C-alpha cells in the first residue's frame, strides 16, 4: 500500500514516481511488477486442490474438503486435520520501452488446523496471505548527477482467522469467522552515485495499522447432486501510521485504510458420481475511500472461477482412474487502478489490471481419505503494455499437504 498523499512535498514528489519506475525499469528478484503501487498482489488463499479448479470453493464441503472463502465449508469435518500450502511462481515481465525480465519467488498462501468436537461443533484456525507487496526496482538515471536508484518493497496484508461451524439438519451448514487483519509495508530507496566522492543516500517509508478484526458469515445448502454456498464479510476501517525517514529527519503522518465488505457465492453440480462442476463469483467492495493517495485509486475486486473435476474411483485395480483430474479457469479484476504509462499520478489517467489464468491439477489420498497431497499448475497473464507500460505472464506451481489424526493409524 502506497498512501503518500500526506507526505512532505519533497519526499512525496520522489515517491510519486515509484509506479512509473516499476513499469519501465529493470526488475529482479521481485513479485508482481504491479505490487509497487496500491495494496500489492491479491493472493488466492485456497489450497492446491481448489486452485486447480480456478479457486471455486464457496460450495466446497465434505469430511476433508475445505475452502477458506466460506467458513461453513468445514462443518462436515470428522477428524483433526492440518493443512499447509506452498506456491512457487515464475514470472516474465514485458515492458513497453525496455527489455524483458524474469523472476522467481516462493510463498505460503495458507496454513489451517481443523478440529471436530463431540457435540458436532467444528473449530478451525488459519493463517492467510491477503496481499503480497514485495517488489524491487533498479534504474540508472542520467539526469543531473549520474546515479543508480534502487527501490525495495516488502510486506502486505496478513490475516489470522478463527472459525466455528456446524451442520444444521440434513442439508444446511453454517459457519462464522473472526478475522484479525495484520501486516505492514516497508519501502527503502537507495541512490548510489557514479562519482565516488558523493555519498549514497537512503530513504525509508514504513506503513502500519492497528490490528483490528472483522466478522465473516457463511452458509451452505447441500443435496446429493447439487450444493450452493455463500459468505458475507464485514468491512473494517483501520487507523494507519506512516513513518518516513530521509536525510536524518523523521516524519509521522496519519491515514486510514478501509478493508471493505464483500460477498462470495458459488455452486457445485454432480451430474454423475465421479464428475462435478464448480463455479464461484467473489466481490470485495474496494473504492475511492479505501485509502487516500494520489498514486492509486480503487474499484471493486472481482474474481470469476469455473472448474471441472473427475473424481477418483474408490475401487478397482490401481490405474489412472484412481487419480483425480482437475481443470479450471479464472478471471481476476484487481482493485488497484494505477497511473497510465507515462503519468506520475492518477491525475493523468488510470488503467485497470485484468488477470486471467488456466489451471490443471491432481492429487493422491491416503487410504483413510483424511490425508492427501495435491498439486496444481496455473498459467496466465495480467496487465497491458499499452495502457500500463508492462505485461506479466506467470506460471504457478502449488503443493498442499494435508494430514489428519487418522492418517497415522
């Protein structure tokens, strides 16, 4: 998150070029080039199984099939379950006026623990990566004294969540989350001069906020061949503190960040015993009031997801029929509206970030069905070279390990 509207004029002018630098500079060891402005890259918190289905999990249910977008999803859990995911990403950035760059990074989208109690209540705890604000920009500058400017950014929004769910009758499941919003952002600007007689300069910006919580409510209706799911998440305004250090001076300023309310709806259809189709629509109501800044404005985040799965056969000789096959597609509309290519702030016009992806995946289950290893492979692109000055293509490999208390028996 780069909210610099309250900065001192000299420093605000320097920070105002970060989005432009990111679209035209050499980038290495970085996450998305578009993470350099706004809230950072939106993270899909789901496990590899659901990532392979395009991220459609609102109607996901079962004894060991869970989604993180709908708290009602864990209501049918039968055992203690621990699940963790890792994501390896390779990106290639193509810019309008500069050459191509590639980068690799690893992240941990989510870790989850689920426990079922004798009275039918299911308790869950999870850690999620909400946004990823890591980036790196390196650019030589010849205006004035020759120098090399390097900007490093890290941080993002992290979520710590507690979930309570249970079944209501035969067909309904209900769940509630309480989510604490954590994280921070840090930027470091270093300028090294070609002239050895000139000392390097270093400026920093730290953005933090109060760790406050919000509620999420989920509901599912399940039949043998169809399931519907929906969830609502409340909004929360977070007091923000910005700390800027430059040339031995330190400046504090106050702002606010609005984490908006949102909804998600989804379905599951099972026309055959081993075939299912899933879909989901998610919307988070970001807008112009999300945070005050002249570098970025916001629109609602929207994610469309569709998936198909051939479920594994439970009987018969070992063969490919015992292995699931998953396919998915998704369209993500980032909430960030960034300055158009060539503009230093949003007064010169804004451009949206659209992201599409296709995915495939499979997995292996333990004999008890509670443990599993799932793999997903996603490929897609985001951005627009003409409007934003850069386009990214990416490949993501996801791996999720799930174990239960039955796995070791």
